[in-house]
C-alpha cells in the first residue's frame, strides 16, 4: 500500500510471504518517502527510508533513491534470531539497482506498486 501524507511525503507498506518446500519466511515493513523537485505531484525523483523485518530472523533498515526510471536501494540485515552467536551479530549488506522499462503511470488503470 502506498499513500500520500503531505504534498511531498508518502508512506509505503509492504509485506511478502514465501514458501519453498518446508521452508517459509515472512518479510514486512514500512518506508517513508519524500518526492524531490519543484512539482511534487509529477516528481521523478524521490528518497525513501524505513525498515523491514524478516519475522523471527532479522531487522532490515533500508534507504532507497529513485531517479526517473532508475532506483537504487541499500539495506543491511541485522540478525535477531538464535543465529546471532554464530555470526557475532553481524548481518549482511545488500544493494539493488532497478530499471523500469516503462514510465510510471504510462499504462492506463495500472495498479501495480513501484518497488
């Protein structure tokens, strides 16, 4: 879910549950974003920050930058499970680079969220 909280600010709530064989995981979180530029209603740039949780496993702070059709995100998994003694509390860094080959809102009646 994504909604505006001010002219420039917006919130995004995401959740995902996946299962493969007997293994499953649930990840959920929230991002707060700011549209950048002089016309926030048609902004092509934004910055978001927030956190996700992989239930019973990790806390995941996230920073995401959007520039037109390109987005980059950076996150770090902080282990909170019983695996902490094995990795001395160290988690893992992750970086993502996303390219959207269509312009947002170019497809009429599109309800797909931008990740």
